[in-house]
C-alpha cells in the first residue's frame, strides 16, 4: 500500500477515482477521527462526506503523526468544545497549522526528493492528458 501522503495526493489528482479508493476506510482517517473524538462515527465516500475529503486533503499535506498531534490539541481547545458542533470538515489546514505552531512541527519540506518526483509525474500525466484531449500543455 502506498504511504498516506502519496495515496491522498493521487486521490486528489484523480477525484473521479477517489471514491473507489475508499478513504473513509483508510486507517489514517480512522486515526484522525479517533484523535479528534469522532471515532464512533461512520463516514461516507468523499463525494458525499466533506469531512472525509478534508482529511484526504490534510493527509496530502501533513505527515500522520503531526496531524494526529494537532487533532489532539484541537480536541482539547475551547474552540472545538464550545459553540456549534464540529466535524472533520472543520479541520482546515489553518487550524492544523495553528495547532502545530507551538510544537515546532512544520509542514513537509516541498524540496523532498520523493515528493518532487511524484509532482513531476503528476505534471507529466496532466500534460499528456491535455495533449490527448487536443488542448495545449
């Protein structure tokens, strides 16, 4: 199985196939749900559940461990516990970044060679798809 970041990025690149990948059943999504206090919920496919799509987006940008640490901090915050009831879709990148700010954790380095190769493959695939469709790359 691909690492979570790669699965998430592939799914976001090809949203038409994301439901087929069933991210609502990924162990990382269940870990995030548990960490934020929503582990007892049943989640739907990302085309029908904005919270699942949000976690896939977060998994594309954050390593699992810092994301879980951020979820635990958010869960303990007054913002999460008061006011309108919140779900997975409330976990924006800004919320996660703020929760991680005090830990010194940062988003992954964009210069990561593995990620650079994956990004290049996505770009090549996009150009090939545009060329096949008769558009300019």
